[in-house]
């Protein structure tokens, strides 16, 4: 119970919010510059960077659901939006790896 309340306090902190916002900004920058590096090697690196970002964002959503409870988590409109963006990003990663949707030009972010 103490771990749960400590986790909730961290997740509610301005520091955590700023950290996540910074990661979103970094993710946006990497997505924006990805097209400037068309080599297969660079695209592979960007692919792994994207996997890392999505994993961090999935962890953020999971921690919030655990710490606040699922029903409390979904009371926030921002959390609902965040959940669906993260879910769509995770689905996109799975589809890229299984059926290579890159050739279609579809991207969530």
C-alpha cells in the first residue's frame, strides 16, 4: 500500500509531468527528422528508438492505471486521449513488424 501511494505521488508530481512532456517532445523530433536519414541502417535505428518511446509510454499508462485504479484513470479526458494514442502506437508497432504497414504510409504519430 505504501508503494502504491508513493507511486501515485510521483505520477502526480510536476517533475514526472515535465519528464513525460520532454519525452513526447523528443519523440516528435525523432519522428520529424527520420525522413532526413533514408538509409536502411538509420531507419533501423529510428525503429528501435520508436520502440523505446512506445515502451516508456505504455509503462506510463500502466503505472497510472495501477496507481490510480482503472476507473479513476479513465475519468480524466487527457488520460483517455493518452491511452488511445499509446494503444494506437503499440498496435502500429505490431503491424509494422507483422505486415509491414510502412509501405502503405500509415502512421499514428
